[in-house]
C-alpha cells in the first residue's frame, strides 16, 4: 500500500458527501458526518483524503493529548504545561477506530496492577486522545458495539473524555471531526445514535457510463503512479485547504438573521423531529455554508441545503422506512412556491378531463377489489386456473409490541438487548481469578482474597494492605446479548386460507421489529410446495428481511421436514462463522405436514435433530377455528421448544394471560 493518499479533488461525483465533509472541516461543532451507502462507492477513500486538507495544528511538544500551546488544557494528564513550553507543528491526525475495538482501546486504560501494587496512577491514552484536534474515522459504525458508540458520541458532543476506574478518575480534551460510514444492508443504527451524528449523506455509485469510466481511469492511474497522480491534483487540493482555512476565519463573523432562524425552526417542526438538536445542527450547518461560500450572512438557500443534510435521519419515521425528506413538505415549510403547479381544472388536459377519462377504469378496478375482499371474507378458495397453486403475496397486518422471547442460560455473544450474557459492561455479579491482565478490578473480591494472608506476609499494625498479584480478582459483569433469530415460516396453501397469512406476516413483522430494537441478526427460511428456500441468509439488516417478508408468496403443500432441515443447515453454518452468537429458532406454522412419503415422521425426525443440538426455539401455532388438531403443539414438544398461539405473541396479551392463570399447570405452560 502506497504512503501517498488519494487526492480529495480527484474523487469523481459524491457532491453531497464532499459538501458535508467540507462543512464539518469548517465547523467541527456541527457534529460529524454519517455516510450511508452501498459497498464500493469510495466512502472510505474520500474520508481519508479529507485529513490532508485540514489546517496544520500546533501541539505542545511531548504531550500525548495534543494540547494547544496557546490554550493548553489545565486538566491535561500530561500537564500542567508552562506558557513557554516548546511546541511543534504537524498535520491533523486521521485516527481509525476498528470495529473490534474494546472500551479500553477507545477511551484509554489504567494499569490497575501497578496502581494497587506500586501505588502508581499509570494511564495509557486511547484513540479518543489520539484523535484530539483531528479526524476520528469509524468504518462500519453500525457494526460497532452500542456502548462504544455511546461513549464515542458522548465524547464528540462534550469535547472531553472521562475515564473512571475503581475510584481513579482521568479527564482529557477530545475534540475531533467524527466521520462514520456504513452499509445499510448490514444493519441500521438505532435512531438515538443516528440523531447524534450532525449530518448524514446517502451515497450510491453513478449509473452514468461516462462517469463510471472516469472513476476507473483515475483509480488505475493512481495505482500505476501514486506520487505522480497526487502531484497532478496537488494544486486543487491546496486550493481547497486554503478555502477551508479562510472559511474557518470567517465563521465567527457570519450572521444568522432571525428570519432564517425562524425558517429553520419551521422546517424542523414540519418534520416532527424530537428535541432541539436538529435545529442547532441545521443552524450551524447553514452558518458554515455561508462561510464556505465567503458570505457573512445566512440565506434561505443555505437553510435549504443544511436541512437536506441535517434532517433526513432525524425525521419521525417507522423503523423499516429509509431516511429521507419529502420535497413538498420541505418546500412548504421553507415557504417556497411549488415549482410544478397543477394545471387548471377543466379544459383540455385539465384535471377534470383526466378524471373523467379514467373514471371507468377506476370503477372497474374498485369493483374487482371489492369482489376479492368479499371472497376473502367468506373464506372462498381462489378459482381454479394456472395461478391457483401459488397465491399473490399478502400484505402484512399491523405490527404490535411483541413479548420478549429469549435464549435460556447465560451467553457471551455480541452486546444486544435480548438474552442474558457476560459482557464488558452491565451489573457486576461476581468475582473470579483473571485469565488475562486485569482491566475490570473487583475491589471487594481482591481484598477478600488478600485478607487471610496479611499476618503471614508480615503486615505491621496500622500499616497498609499487602497485596500480591495472585490476590487480584476481576469483576464478571452481566448484561444482554443479541442473538441470531431464525424465522422458519410456513407459506403453504393451508396458511394462505381465510387470509390467515396476513395475520401471520403481521406477527413476523412484529418479531422483526423487536429483533431490530434488540440488535439481533435475523434470517428467514420459508417452505411450501415441494421444498424450502433460504429467503434471507443471517444478516443484521432487519429491514431487508421485512421487505422479503412482504413479497412472500403462498400456496402448495406443506414440506415441514424440508423447512426444519434447511433451518438446521443454516444454523450449522452460522455457528461455524460465529460460535458465540446463540440462535433462537422461531417456527411459524399450523403444524401440518403434507409433502413426502412419510410427511409426519420426517418432520418429527427433523425436529428431534434440532433438539439434539439444543437449539432454543419457539413454535408459533397459527391454527385457527373451533376445531384444532394441536399439531404445532406436538412439533414444539419434539423440538423442546415453547409453544405460543398467534394471539399470545403480543406483550399485552402476555400480561392478560398471566393475570388469568389459576391452574399451576397453566402457570408452567405460560412460563
């Protein structure tokens, strides 16, 4: 890999991303940029190229926290610094935070062994200290642990980093330009975390052949001669760097008139954003835009551009909706006229003419829909014909708040909000001997381990406690983990009868929403006709699963065994990839098996195969009507899984069920 970076000016397209990065370079108070986009769109290349454009910084020589010699941090752990302390000038740093980083690597760590045994407060700075007065770049920020994202965004908002370890406290300055990139297909950030990023940009690869060819041409030229390629673009990059410096100097003098401030408030209210952070970020971005263009007064165009960058990820929306702004709502809130007014009513080409011309077709379509709905209400089967074996996809019903389904026992997987697990954060439950250098000291456990040996170690009356390395105990903390929730959905003809599939899809959609909120991975297997299909391999992108569910067709026989065996294969391969992530199998079916020479026997054998792997499971019984065969209950017994009726998945239904329990056997079944 060449040490010469790709020039910022040489990157083709990505105008919104370019502008968002430059605005944050002018005014870091905006709060950073979140870059969302498909893979291979030069997100990382542009972020890394930005660091070369930032003005150089003066730092106190030898200070690990990059203190400004003109205004040194009075609480700097390496200070206090004298006014006449020597300093050096260097480029602003680009610090990259890897996805697998630990909390200690991010905020720094204290050497607890030296602190206890030698009485020395030794602090090792983390990545936040290294990024001070520079750029902190997080690639695939959506895959970062939530508690790390919380720490990161808190530091970015407050400009300081606090490290607390067993009564020892360290604080240092941490002001940086935060940039995160993510591919939405790999999972979304929680809305609370999205809101903490100042601006957000959606990037997509150009579909213009000429532009795509130019991207490839420049990249090949860079790889052939990095130094020569950079030299050809050096003048353009230097001009951008000078413009950033000029805009920073102008920024304090830019005026935000009351009319534009009210316009900002009106836009934020129109999109029903929560809190006032959106108003502040939009105002700061508008001021930075004015400074970038060399103006000392914010205009309506600045407000519009700032809103397009600051509000898409903050507007109130459903979890599975993509971020974005409605142009009509934005224009109305800004007080701008509609650029494409409707033609006058009546006359040639008018609205009334269009309505009259299409009225017959509309009436016909409406009567067809009414007939379809009437047939569905009566439970009628679709008429025979070429499409009778496969019914059209059914829209899901309204989602609801699902009850918590969790994996029993205590795991150690990726942090989440579903099942109990040992984590690096959470409540302390016990102490144990450390298996590696201690970073989470259990003080009481350490004292208890050392206390019986004080006389033998010659502790003098009134003297200090005599500690040795073998006395140290680390704290075991318990929190919650995210699981792999694998849905196995029966899409056969029996499920499609009497519009049952609408309720089933609504229930699965509710469980998907619950998985999104609890930071799970999800997968989707369906079975119908003569086999099973992996509709979605395990992924963190729950919204993709929701889209696949909505277009799921139904019809045909019920190959239950094939669905269970396919689920077994998916779980086996996923265990090889990530053995620490525990699975939760959710089988949604009425329990009927109608395909194969021995459909019931094959299904029971497949269920026992999954039970032998000790896979935690839930069977959602979709059987309806006054006469029930109880086949899903038998399947749950073979799987060793919990059996729930479709109407027992809602959290409020669980509360009513528990309130109505009288028989102890019912209590055990509900638990």
